[in-house]
C-alpha cells in the first residue's frame, strides 16, 4: 500500500498567541503561502482567516508538530484529530471543529444541529405545516381514506382499519374492543386477539 507523509502543523500569531492546528501533505512553506493567499483574497471566513485579517497576515508563522506516513486523506484527518485533541482545551486555540468525526459523532452532531434548528424555527415550522395542510387538504383526505381502507392495520375483532400500529394498539385497550373481544371469543376463537392484516396473511 502506498503512503505519503502527513504533517500536522501549528499556525501561531506572534501578537496575541492565538493558534490553529492543521494538516497537509505539502511543504510547510507552501501551506503557509496558501493560508496567506486565502486570507488576502477574503475567500474563507473561518476563525483562522478572520483572525489573520484582523491581526495582520504577516504576524503568523508555521511550525511542524508531528509527521506520520498515512495511506489516504481519511487517515490524515484522523491523525490531525489526535493532535488537535491535545490543544482544543486551550482558550487560544482557533479550531472550533475537529478535523475528523466518527460515524457516531457525525450522527450526534447532525441530531444536535437538527434539534437546535427546530428550536430556533419552531414557529416557522408550525406555519409551514399549517400552510401545507391548507394547500393540500384534498390530497391529504384522499391519502388518509386510501390508507384506512388498505387494511394494513386491522382489528379482526372489531373489523376496523387504523392508520398505524400505535392507533391499533391504543384501540385494543379500549372498552369497546374488550367488549367485542369477549363476543368474538365466544363465537370464533379459543381466545380473543387483534392483529394487523399483514400478520393474518402469513397464517
């Protein structure tokens, strides 16, 4: 397997000691030139570039922390993350995001972002739902009718269809169902029960 040398570096500001941890497979001088170019062109708005433009692009210098042979970009980012974790607690660190997240960490971040968005936009979401229901009332009624008559969630005791399994289970605890179940037991089965239609088809 072919590998290349990944370098984890530290960009440090000589004025206020702020710093940034990054990784590259380039020569450090080339990576430094790239950072300065992006800061001058105002292309990126990450914390490091905002700080470079604020304190002066020429007040930053680059140093090597550690290098390692890696097979691909993913392993390079994992390596960068290992080093980042040693510095993230420092108040002068400008890395607000980690270089690499595991699948579970990505799911957790996505979940947290979704929850935060919903909290900030709860009224907007409610208004969109209300508007959708208004504009699609006929379509919603037709889909509900088709779903109810499909027999996907059917109580065989009461001979009634439901929209979902949760509705069916709630119905099975009702007085109406219990009364019908007793009669059904006497007439048809050795014991009363209610199952979705899908389960009936398997018998």
